[in-house]
C-alpha cells in the first residue's frame, strides 16, 4: 500500500508498536480511535528489546543451573508483562468492535517493527512519542530515521497530549 | 537442534595462526619482532656478539693447536625462546583449528554430542586469536609507545593507565561486541569464557601455601564480611528511605554488596525482581565495575601499593567479580601474586553469596505483603559455588605433594638429593666458609653473631638460634659441600645477612642455597596456563559487556549504587592503607 493511498487513513491492517511505556499508551489510544470497526485489524507489535540479550553481563561465578534459572525467570517475567499489556489493548479494541492480533518479537525495536509491518502488510503504523530525556523506563529507543526510511506504509506518531 | 554453523571462519583462523607460526619459525618476522620485543632483542644481540667472539677465540685456539675447530652452538636467548613459543602455540592451535574447520565444512551436520562440542570450537579459536594478537602485538606495541612518549609526556602512559594485555584484551572484547557484535558461528564458543576463568581459579589453588591461605582467608573474611554486610545494609536502609520497591532494593543490595552481576543473577528470582529492576541493577553494576577496573590499578600504582594491599582493595572495593580479576592482572600483568590475593577475595565473596541470598529472601518475605515463602535450604544449596571445591582440592593435592614435593612454595621446593654435582661448592667456596667459621667462633665474632640472632629473632625449629647452631650448620656445609636440610638452609640464609661477613662466604652460602632449591616444571606450567586462561577468559567476558545493558543505569538505583559504590571503594582503600601489610 503506497503512502498516497486513502487506505492509510482507513486501514485494514493497523500496526501498533507498543510495549507498555507511557508514550506507547498514547499510541494505543490513537490507534484504537482511528481503527474502523468491522474493517480494521489492529496488529499489536510487542518488542522485547535486544538489550536483554546482554543482561547476564559478565557473570562467571554462577553455575549453568543458576544462570538458566535466571534466564527462565526473566523470560517468564517479560512474558507476563507482555501478556498484561496485550490483554489491556485487546480489551480496548474489543470495546470498539475492532479485531486484535498480537505479534510478540525479540530484537531491535525499529528492525522488528519493519519486519512485522512487511509480514502483516500494514496499511498504517502508529507509534508513541519518543521518551523525554530523564523520563523513567528502559533505554531502548526506536530508531525513527530507520523506520521513516524503510517503512512500507504511512507512519503516525501519537502526541504526548493525546493520552 | 543443530548447534554448529557451517562457516569457513574456523578454517581461516587456523590458517592465520599457522601462517604466523611459519613466519616466526622462518625468521621472516625478525625485524618486526626485534621492534616489538626490544629488551629481549637487545639481550639477544649482546649474547650473539659474545658468542661470536668466543667462537672466534675457540677457532683461533684450535688452529694454533692444529686441531679441528670445536662445534659450538649458541644457547637460545629470551628472544629466540619467545619466537619459538609463539611458533609452537600457533602451530598447535592453528593445526587444531584447521582440522576442526575442515570437519565443520565437510561434515553433514547432525544432532548429537559431536555437533554440540564442535559448535564451541570456532568461538574458542576466535577468542584465542584475539588473545594472540593482544598478547604478542598490542601489548608490546603499547609498551613501546609508552616508553617512547615518556620523554615528551613526563610519564609512561602505558604503565600508568595499565595498557597491558589484560586490559587491552577486555577492551577488545567490549569493542567487538558493541561495534560488530558476536558472529553467530562464534556465539557458543564465546560462552565458554566462564569455564576457562573457573579453570584458572581452580589451577590457582596449586600456588598457595597453607600459611598464605590462612592469612589471606582471615583477611578476606574480615574485610568482605564487614564491607559486604555493611553495603547490603546501607542499600536496604537507603532503599527504604527513598521508598524504592522492596524487590528493587533487595536485588540492588545483592549486586552492590556481594559480587555484582553474579549476585544479581543469583538473587533476582529469589526476591521476585521485576525485569526493569534487574536491568537498572545490572546497568549500574557494569558501569561501576568497568570504571573501577580502569581506575583502581592506576590509583594503586600512584599510591605505591603492593600485591596484598592492592588485591585486598580491588577484591573488596570493585563491585563486580569479573572486574576484580581484570584489575588484579591489569595492576600486575607479569606476576601472579596480586591475582592470588584478589581471587581469595573473590572466592570469599562467592561463599558469602548463599548467605546473603538467604538474608535477602527472608528480608523480602518480611517486608513484602503477599510474598511467597522461600525454601531457604534450597537457596543455600543451589547457590553454593561448586568450583570453590575444585580450588580447595587442587590446593590439597599440591600441598600433599601430588605435583611436586610437599612443602613447596609456588612450585619451588628444597631437595638435597637433587643437587647437581656441578652445583656443589668447590674448594675455594669451602675455604671462604672455613674462614668465616673461624671468624664467627672468635669471641668478638660470637658476640656479634649472638646479638644478630637475637635482634632478628632467628629460630631453628622451635628454639631461638644460638651461635652453636650456626657453627654446626656451617661445618656441615663445609664438609658436605651442599645444604642438607631446609633448616640448615634457612639458618645460613639468615646468617648470610650478618654485617661484616666475608663476601665470598656470603656468596658461597647463597650458591649452596640456590643449588638446593628447585622449580617444579608442573607448577611452572600451571603458572603459564593461568596467565593464558585468565587472558582468554577475560576477553570472552569483555564480549558479554554490552553498552545496551550499561545504558540502563539510571534513576534512584544509580544514585544508591553511586553512594554505596563510592563508600565501599574509599572505605576499603583507607582500611587497606592503614591496616594491611604485605605478606605474600
């Protein structure tokens, strides 16, 4: 779907990039508001950022059992957080009569968003505003330039006030 | 699952190693090696000139006597041995890499043990290649640059900032993972870095004496006990005051208090830490740990600290255990004494870990409403560091004489039976000793000797040494032309420092002592392997330190971490400077 197509604002497939931050909550509100009941499917892209790949750091004193227990524990906690976020957005979507689908991926946020957009054939992508400096939360920024350059559909950035 | 990645990388690494070995063996790199190893090459040139002169003189003598010129061979210099060592290691590991590389390329991958074990070889070979580059190229290059720039800068930047093979290896690992990433074919092998570090610690067990282990153990238990418990308590108090979540406070206190990332990994599931809390904690610890690894050795050199003082300070003050080993080797890359001290502190920390995990689990259950009860027995058992048993086992084997006669110290042992004939004292030595003996038996000599023995509190076995003991020991040495017992050697080595003793007699005592002490080849080999194991392991650990993880440091956890980390570093420095003396 090209950026000039009217489908961008009446999207059949709306890609919502959201992983539980405050900015992403504004994106979720905007996406649900834009979505057309009976037409739009909101594809909720949840990214577990690749910073978790290095989160055992240079631990060398523990044995493999302790490290495996830690890895399994972190995976379980991240999955629980993702499920909670997913359930909340799903409820928002169903309340408006909009179809919902979740896509949980691990990786670098922009790369994952591009891959999922291509995979589902997104007509519109909605993201939240970048986090302000000093604001709480994990440091895992969406690389906007890469997204703007390679995204195959229009990109909508929710404003901070839209929440 | 198939673990091995089909890639020519291992084959290429093997070929690079073999080429390096061949270039060294053929002498093609002599010009470069002469620049890299300046001091060894200078010695080599001198030895070569001396040998050439001896050869010419021998040839001239032979010609004058009308006999054939003798066949003489120059003994290998330090420079020759270094080149030969590089060639040998390159051939061994290059050959193995080529063989495994071909196997990976030609074999049809299939599930099983062979596939699993083969998958770790490329990453290990890659780390080893980096270790070769760092140890044989970068380390001497920086050493030369440091010396060259000294006249201009007024100080040797390579020494002050510890640009040696350890720091450069860790830096290489950090740069590689953050700039290029770890290639998929190497990922499994890079993870083995931990195994090699633990193997290094286990082998280190062979280098301690029982007295040393007791002294260091006592010091480390006192310091780690005070500073670990102190910092855990301060973090808990600060966390309550700043109203951070209980799980955040608990996981941060483990990380800041005990052994950094390892403690965080061990304690996080016990106190139900949230992912973001784990990320903040690990980010804070890695930032402090890496900073400490560069800062501590520089401060240690500026303050003129010895191995025990620095090892104790780094072992207590640096938050993360991997960086403790790094800092100890960065401070003293050519010896093993600082590492020995620092690793005892690391071992003590890890022994404290199960207890701290228990404390924090109990603390968390008490303070967090609805927290599930924790099986304390299971926590204690699961967190016990098994590799410490390996360390103790090697210490025991070594002390009982499995590798070299018992009673050795760092592989050096006394044996009268192994004194070579040519190393025994000659008539001239015996005459000098006889002269010294009659001097010491004269009334004035006896009085001076008695005063010296009393002032130095010199013992023979359990009793204070008397002039008669010295006479007996010296008479024995003159008669036997060698030391017979360790007590005799110890007593005479002390007497050799007596002011006014004849210089030739002193030299004879030292010569006899030297001849009776032997170095164990096994322990010597362990020592060499240790340096490689730690260098190799630390490069691999450097590859686990990602900027993305470090960037998570921030907010209240960073503030608390900053306060406690600074207090711990400065507090332990003061304690070490005021109360700890060198004894290794």
